[in-house]
C-alpha cells in the first residue's frame, strides 16, 4: 500500500462509519441537519401555541410529577431507555442519533428565545397546526437522510421493519400508547395533544417518501436498466 492510498482508505472508512458511503453525502447531511433544526423549532412552536403538549412530553411530564425529577432529567432517562429497546430490534445508532441529542434542544431553546407567546386563540390555533405539519416534515427530512434516527424515531423505524407495518400505523400506535400512559401518570393533555398524536404518523409517512434520497445506481443496475430499455 502506498502512503497516498492510506488517507483515501481512511476517509472511506470514516464515511462508512458515519453512514455516508451510500453516496449523495451532501444532500443527506443537509437533510439531516436542516431536519433536526426544524424539528426543534417545531416543538418550541407547539409549546408557544399552548394547546397541549405532544405525546412524549405528556409522558415526560407525568413521570416527572410521579418521581420528583426535573422534566429535563426525565427526557434524558427516557431517551436512554428507548435506546435499550433498539437492541432486540437490531437498530444501530448513527450520526443522526448523536446529532439529534445535541441539536434538537439547542434549536428549541433558540426558537423559544426568539418567539413571543401569542395570546389570541385565532393566532395560537394556526400556529399549532403549522407546527405539527413542520414537525412531520422535519422528521421525514432527517429520517429520509438515512444517517440514523433519534431514539424515539429509531423505535418507530425498527418496529416498522420488524412487523412490516406502515409508518402511519406504527407511529400512531406509539403516540397513543405514550399519550395514555403519560395522562394516567398525571401529564397535561389538551386538544392539541390529541391532534398531534393522530396526525403525526400520516404526516411523517408522506414527507419521508417526499424527501427520500435516491440511491446511486450500481453497474449491475445500469446493465439491467439498459437491457430493459426499448
């Protein structure tokens, strides 16, 4: 092996470890980080609308009420617990998993710092609906980048793969289950909570397909395609 070949092999190994060996690296990285930032912003806008927490935050709040822990501590512990559920599903963390933990909270804090709390209901309702759609679009963006989902989205994608069920069905079942558990533990539920729980699964499925990154064509694929062409 020549010295000049070592860096290229090392770079290829790094791309493989980060999940970038499939090609379209620039688009996939852009989708990942734009999606994560928009995800954090969408959650903050839902909080600003004040029409109900999303399902997971109802759960986090309920556990915090029961245990006396801060909601931030509960979020971290819940993320760790959900990651443990990846083991039997054979899900693997990736760059997106780590980036999710680091960026979403920062994007939430920045959005909350920059946006006031609206008072009129005529402003809060469209703000909430827009935030839910943005949440679905952001989730579809970063999941379609295929660089590793966040803890909760990895649970969803793992269950979809293992069970063969649709994203819409699996996400809706997870959201409703978490919502009911959080409510029974004492978490706050509003009309927005129900809307989010029922709408987020179908939205993610639509946007995940819309933002799917085309895979590079293999030589074999080109040969087959060429033979099939009229």
